[in-house]
C-alpha cells in the first residue's frame, strides 16, 4: 500500500475536523493541523472544487464575514474512504514498528548477556 500523500493527509484532517466544527476559521484549522494558513486555504479550495465541502457565509457580531464549511454527502463519503485508507496505513506502520521494537529488544538482551 502506498503512503498517503501530504495533501491527502491534510484533506482528511480538514474533513475530520470540519465534520464536527464547521465554523472554525482557517487560522484555527491551521493551528489544529499544524500547517500554514496558505496550505489550509489551498486545500479548502480543492475540497470545495471536488464537491466535498460547501461554504456558507454569514456575518458575525463584529460585522466581519465568517464562513461555515459544511461536508456534502460526497465529502462524508470521501472522509469515510480516507479513514479506511489511513487505518490500513497506520496498521501497517504499527506492525512495522512492533517488529522493529522486537528486534531492538532482542538485540539489547543479547548485548546485556554478553556484558
């Protein structure tokens, strides 16, 4: 299985967060994901173009324009598909790390026995 690409990881993170918090600002999303504001903006536009998100705008109490990013039915399906991919990837990564840990543990025990 291929490693998920950075854009896939970012898109998945955005869809996951926005599903329960559609009114987060792009700055808040960037903070949650640990990425730049520009990257969030780029990925949100791509998700809107793919039909995964729709945007509702409204004015908040400070008379500034604010947005709510709502998952479309396609966006919900895409998030579910990505969840399955990331789960499979993380399970493979976990298995690889367990094997590496077991090998290191065995090596450390051998070295202790020689000391």
